[in-house]
């Protein structure tokens, strides 16, 4: 009897645990409407990364696998202005007419409902609801959901999904525009600083060819490494270590030119050497320091480059004890309205703002006769910055 009571108690306890688990599960999944919402959001989150690469065949194929369950249609197609990019679902024998069914939408930009040509009475792909895909009010493609017959809810759903897909394609277009702008800014920076430096560096190297050939060879190798880094064509970002290594080569070549007139102090925390920074974001600041420190008639100059660990950020500064500058002139250079007296200052500032936001713009402290200090704060961990 005691044993039976123990067994019954154990069974009741197990039943209680299962009932409690079932109740918790019901609460976790919520109502049918909530479950449908969660499922829709899940499919949207899976489709979005593919669409952010633009309206390509690969993006269309990968996103269609998530857009069709979102619409609940038997089949779905995505076309651009010239070809079918993706078909997902049943009835792929209708894929050949997808572009024809979307022709009116591609030309007018207005959604439409059409009938497929099918002799099979059991085929679920008999009606097509077609909606345009727009980027900057320009029709770039069409999204089509297929069903046995069109319904008002399907028409609304296709229109909303097409609008969402268009928003993702517009973001992809914006990303592409930003990338092209960043590339153009780097190219402009190279064009601005290279001729001036190359001439002076080669002149300095030539002065050692007869008097000190080993020194000339060493400088020539440094010059080759410097120009190789400055002319690279891959990646918008680099590590702080690589950027500082290029700056060190540049200063070595400038010291060969100016001799003891140019004094340099580098103070770098090892913890920040791996931080990703925009390519060629510091070199122009150092070139400005040399320019204002020595090339404007002063006898000597001391340039100090500091990179410090500041928690979640890396603080970098380039300071010279040269002639300084009119703050209004510096402000104009940062705004891109100056006379070009500061090499790439506005270029670097614009690129830093584009990558990290306005809180990470250049900070310039200067006055006539008081030298110049340019500082920048760079996040040590940033999703938008990846060293290549």
C-alpha cells in the first residue's frame, strides 16, 4: 500500500510537471496572431541581408525562399527589367512567362493582376499578383506572387512586401553610393599629396647616391614600401599599426631631406595597434604637420604623434610646434571651402564622419604662431570598420 502511494505520488508529480510545461509553452507561443507575427518577422529578418547587396540574381534567389512563406503563396518570382532572377515554389513550368506578366508593371510602375496560361486545371499557379520594385522612384524590377485565384488580401500583401523589398534595395543603393564616394575621396587624396611628396623624396634620395650609397638604397626601399601602401587599391580600412608604419616611412624620408631640423616623437600604446582605421586617415595630418612646421620658413620643428588607449576608444593626435594657422582658415578647410592650404584635412574629416558619425570628427587646436594639434577619437570596435 505504501509502495502504491509512492508510485501514485510520483505519477501525479510527473503529470503536474508536464501540465506546467504545457502551460508555459502556451504562454511562450502566445496567440495565433502573435505566432503569425513572429513568423513573419523571422522571415523578414532572414531576407533582409540578401537584399542589402542589391537586386542581383543571387540576392533574388536567396530572398525569395523567405518572401514566399511570408506571402503564403504557392510560387513567387522576382524579375528585373531584362530577365527572370528567381523562381521559388511549385509550377516552375510558368517561369518562362514571368517577365511577360511583369511587362506592364515594369513600364508603368503600377501593380496589376494577371492570369497565367495553363491548361492544367489542378495547377495552383493560375493567377499572378505583380507589384513594382522601386529605387529612388525608378522601377528596377517586379515581385510576383502566384495563386489559384487572386484575393484582395494577397494583393495588399504583395504590395506591402514589394514596398519593403524596395526599401532594402534603396539602402543597398545608398551603401553603394557611399562606397563609391569613399573610394573617390581616397583617390582624390592620393592625387593631391603624391606629386609633391614624390618629387621631394626622390630629390633627397638622389643627394645620397654618391655620398652614401647604402643610405640611398635604404631610403629607396622605404620609398618603394611607402608608395606601395599609398597606392594600394583594396580595402577602405587598415590597422592603426599599418597606418603608423607608413607614417614612419614618410617621416624617415622627410628626415633624410631636412636632417636635424625635423624632430619626431612617436608614442603609441601597444593595445591600439590592431584597431581598424580608415585608410590614409592619419598620413595627411602628419604631412600637414611637416608642411606647417618646416616648409613655411621655420628653422626646425618637432612633430609628436600619440595613440592612446581610452577604454572603448583609441585617441590619436598629431601635434607640431610650427607656424600654426588661422582658425577660420582651418574651419573653411574642414568644410571643403578653403584654398587647399591644408592637405586633405576636409577629406579626412568627411571620411571619419561618414564612418563613425559626427561625434568622431577631427578636432583642431591652433592659432597663428602657436602650432597645431589635430585629434581624433576612433572606436576600438566598430561594425562599419573592418581592416583588410
